[in-house]
């Protein structure tokens, strides 16, 4: 089996295409997916560089890759609702499994997968699972009733775009902080636009029911949340202490078949946009890492076999 892999930490140059990995076999409750597309995330760059701050369950070498879009190729015991040739999407919680999807085949729990959106190319569909579920889980934690106001920083990024779309679907009043060139996209999702600056707090009126801080601006944004509101940080170490009755949360995305299935329906109805910034074959994985590291992308970096 071919896969993107690295046997030492370092820059993009440590990535290689290996050709002799064994084809994985599904166990109970698992399926094997023939991968059509996967997606590169910033955390993949951090792990590859040896900068991830927590221990991982296995050691090098690693095959990276969280999201997958592809076709079920084999089914293990006790899988009753997926069959060979089903088109699926989902993701591996890589920091917990180190099971990577930048490979020709990947074995995942059936509970982490759902039917792929009909009529959507695999490269686009692969951008949905991890980032879409991150956005869903951010809003689920806040549990805001329709009509509530939410400020989203990093609003034109992958998670930010999904958050704006889901806020619109939920009847929330969203405001997005993003670069000046992203105004059209932010407003296309029904959100008010605030241009990004070194200190966005003075540019935004206080009194939001909640903030989702995807740009890691930090606890200064708590000033913009009303007493008793909510605040979602981009990761657990960035979660501020509660104050003034404000509930604080941190993102730590988990697979969720039911919620991912709901996202698929929203994609099929046109309520959620899927954006692809570039498609790279395995042999150009280093170039994909370099491009993502430069930043400024407005879509997923897709890896294909």
C-alpha cells in the first residue's frame, strides 16, 4: 500500500511516499475505506515538525491525515449499516489513534463515518468532516437560542466559514472578523463583517451573547461578551477562566456520525459551502505542507493518492 509517511521529525522534506505498507484489515465494528481524498490540517504540520506538546499513543513512523472521502472496500464483523462500495466521509481522531488517511486505504470505526454527500466530488467532500464537526461542536457547546448574537474570529478560515454558515442556519446573528479581502465571503454567509486588526476589541461593540475565537486572539475578547454569555477557545490550553458568569469552553473535535450526517444534508441543500484551496498528489505532499504553512488559504488543502 502507498502512503505519505515520515520516520523523523522535521520540515516538509522528511515526508516520503512509501509503497510497501501492509493493507490494513478491519476488525469488529470497523470498515476499510479506499481513499479518494484527504485533507491537510495545521496540526499535521505541528506534529511533523515535532512541536506537538502532548504525548502521542504510538511512535514514529507516522502516516498523517484526519479526514477521508472514499469508498468502503471491506467490512469487519458487527458492522450492520455500511457495505462494500458505499461512498463515505468521516475522520480519524488522529491524535488519539495515529491512524492516518494520507494512504490508499484506511481502517476506521464505522461509527466515525457517514454517507458522502450525493453529487459532490470527493476532494470537496473531504473538507467537511473534521472542520465541519468542529464548528458544529462549538455551537453545540454554546447552545444559543435563535436570535442570539455570536462573534466569530478567523471567520473566513475553514472552521470559521462553517461556523458562520451553521449560525445562519440556526437563526443566530453572526459577526465575522476576517481580513479585508474576505468581506464578500463573510457577508455571503449572512454575517456582519469586521476587518481584522492587531487589536479588534475597540472595533467591535460589546454585548455579544457568545464569542468563538478561532483566530486565537485570546481572553481580551471576553470584554465583548455579556454577563452570563459564552466563550469558545480554539484549544483546551487557550480556554480562559470563567468570569462574570460567562461559560468558557475549548474545542477538541470528536467524531460524531449523526451530526456529520446532518452536515451532509446541509451541503446537499446548498446551505453549507465547501471550499478547496488546492489538490496535491502524494508525491507533492511536501509542497502541500509548504503551502499550508504560508497561510492565507481560503479552503482545504486536499491530498489525493
